[in-house]
C-alpha cells in the first residue's frame, strides 16, 4: 500500500464512521463548507439556489443566520437556516412554537426518511425542506478531505471574506485607519440618534433608555428598552426608597413570582422583601409586566444574566446616584464613570446570578468593562459631546476596547481572516468600526462578496 492508498483508506474509514450515523454538528459543517450541489431540490420537487449559506450560529436559535436563497421563480429570500438529522426533529425540538424560528427560510435534514413531514413556523408558514445526504458534491467517504475552513472560521461561524486578501496587503497602520474612520462615522450616527431621542423624550429619559439598551446586549436589548419605557426614570425618582424602586423594576420585568412565594425562595430574606414590596405595587402595574418569554436566557453567561442588570438599573435610579451619574455623563470622563459604576455594589446580586441560585465563589461587579465601553460609545459620549466635544473626541480615540462581541468577531473573521487583532490597534473606535463595516456591507450583501462594494472602498486607502 503506497502513501496515496493509505491516505484514501484512512480518510474513507473515518468519514464512513462519521457519516453512517452523523451527528448534527457534522451536518452543520457540511452546510458551512458548502459541500452540497447547487441548486438543491426540495422535498416537494422545487429547485432552489443557495446564494449564501449564512453565518454559523453558536448561540440559541436557528443554526445559521443571514442566509440567502433564490426560489424557482428567481425571488430572493433571506433569513435563517435550521439543520436537523431528520424532519421530525423540527417538532421534537419545538421549533414550530418558537417565534425565533419564524425567520427560517430553509429546513435542511440529513435524511428525510420514508414519511413526509413538512415543517411550519409559529406563524403557520410552511418551510421548504431539503435532504442533504442525497445532494452532496462528493461521495460521503471523501467529504472530510474537502473541508477547507480554518479553526478560527469554525469557532466564529463565518468564512473569510473576499476583502480579507486585499486587506492582508496593507500594513497595520493602514488597516487601523480604515477601521477608525468607520468607527468615527458610527459615532457620528450615535450622536445624531441621541440628539433625536433627547429632543423627543428629554435628556434624562434618553439617557435612561441608553443605559437599559446597554444592559441588554443584542439578545435582550428590546426587552430592556421596553422595561425603561414602561418604568421611566422620572417615575423611579418619585418613589420613597431603594426597595420600592427595585421591586418595581423586577416586577415589571416579569421576574417576580405570582400570588405566592415559591418554597425555594421562602428562606431568602432578600427575595421575600422584594416580593412583598412588589405585591403592594403590582395592582397598578400588572398590565405593563413584560412576558417572561420575551427575555432570552439561552447562551447568556451567568454574570450577564438580566436579573443582575436590572439590579444595577435599580441602584442607578436612586435620586442621589442618578444626579451624580447625570453630572458625570455630561462630562464624559472615562475614569470617573468607571469608579462610579464600581461603587454601585449590591448586597445580594454581587454574590448571586439568580434568585434561587448558589452563591458565587467570590463577589463580582454588576457591570464589566465591555458593557461600560458600549454604554460610553452608544449613549454617554454622544450626550457629553454636545458640550464637551474636544475632550470626548480625545477620549474616544484613546479608549481601549473592552472585548469583542459576537458580531465584531464575525466582522473580524470576514475582513481580517486569521490576522491577529493584537497586531492592530485594538481600540474601541476600531472595534466599533468593524461592527459598522459588518452592518454596512456584510449584512447588505447576499452574493458571497461578489457584489459587495467594500473592496472598492478599501482601494481608496491604498
């Protein structure tokens, strides 16, 4: 047996073992690597062309998002793709009653089986279904040999974009300049948006909404915005004490138990006091309580749980803290704001992530550096820049990123490939620039980079 024969035998044996009873991740990777014939034939005989398989979702929800297909009539459909081993898993996994799956445009299964089962969304829309195992580009024994994505691409869930090769020819200074320019453009949009909100709602309520949205990340931003709209900062300022403010926020958020306190919480004096205070207030607020299903808990780190963020909002809303915060926000000094939020300690939530949960090994701050950076960029500095523009601009250009969020990681994978970010100026401005480019180009492109205009823009920097 020569080397070629040995490699073919070894590859065939391992792939045969994988593909005979594949797991879902293996099938997801086949989709990610685009190892299927295109166009594909749906279970009911229609032809569809996949323009873009989408970005691999590593959190709760459909397996791929930002996918694009052309139906047999040439109509463009964009949305999510769900991958399952068999058709019945759509029902078994409760996708049919989960609103998050309403945006699914294609259900991909490994094997369809003898019985027909066509999935439908919560909105009762039928989802086209494709059997993948019968429509592969290569025999199953050869599939693994055609995997071409790097470990970084798989971890992030996005393939290297066409512009990455062009950017790889630029030095770090030039790439940083492109990202910073995009970041400054993004900040100018934030300034204008805050100004419009302040004109419509008043400066303090606009600031309160901005704080709430920063607490929500991407998954719970809408829920936190709804909470801040229902319970305005002016209402909280009029309450008598911290317990009343905290109970109202937790109650309207939908985090308080019903008519009786569960046995699991009865032993907690904090939970009992919060619940008893909410019980006095709930009659006037019951119709404004946010439904529990609006909140997204899947994929949220324990320290980032919504309950801890609501506790921080409660601490911030006391008249004394709010007056100080408003004064610091108008100044926009990073170090002063950092110290201010570090001082918002909570006797219970510094040590717990949920009401009935186990205590943390050691206390943890309610607000980390990443959230503070987002709050500064999106809300506080846009406010402060109206009266302190030069100082804000200087701080913005010097600020260090508090870490990348999921979308920034996707943008980095698309634009920079395997290029390490530490080789660039890891500024907050640059990270926000990555996000702006992703939104302006990647999320507007459904052609796998063929029709994207970012490369033309990059050439202007050469």
